[in-house]
C-alpha cells in the first residue's frame, strides 16, 4: 500500500512512539479507586483549612447534597471528583491501584467448548 506523504497532517511529527497496545496481554488488571481513603484525605484538608462542607461546596461549585452523599460512602460523578480533587490539591490517580481480577481458578482468556457451544 502506497501512502501519499502529503496526506499526513503536519502536526503528526510530534508523535514519537505509536501506541502498540497493552504490554501485558493476558494479564488484565482491575483498576480500583479507593474512595474512602480519598474522602478521608479531603476531609483532613478541609479540617486543616477550617472550612465547613457547605463552604467547600460553594467554592468548588457542587451542591451540598453531593458532599453529603460522599460522607455516606456514595461516589461523586466525574465532575464532582475533579472539582474536589482540584480544591484539595490531590491527584485522584494516587488513590488507584491495580488488582488482579478474581478468576476462580480459571483463566479468563480461555474459551471452553461445551456441547458444541463455545463459552468463556
């Protein structure tokens, strides 16, 4: 296949390495956000700043009910999480871990033929 060099936009030279996909194929990980730990960190920062949750809600532009639900271990939407992270100066990625998926002793990437049907 011949590619026309003029077809490639001029902004592409900044791409040094193309994405080649996951490097650990067959080792799928489950990403877990540790919300409770994140919430405790935000709460500690709120206390250090001597701010009420009502003040925090006003400053970040979310409803008080959003923060009240968080206190009941209910996760905020992405916008609420982003606003709260910025206010507290926390990186949400610091509260994410990779955990192996439970496989019940079976590999997830294996297919099994049962009675002529293929199942995962």
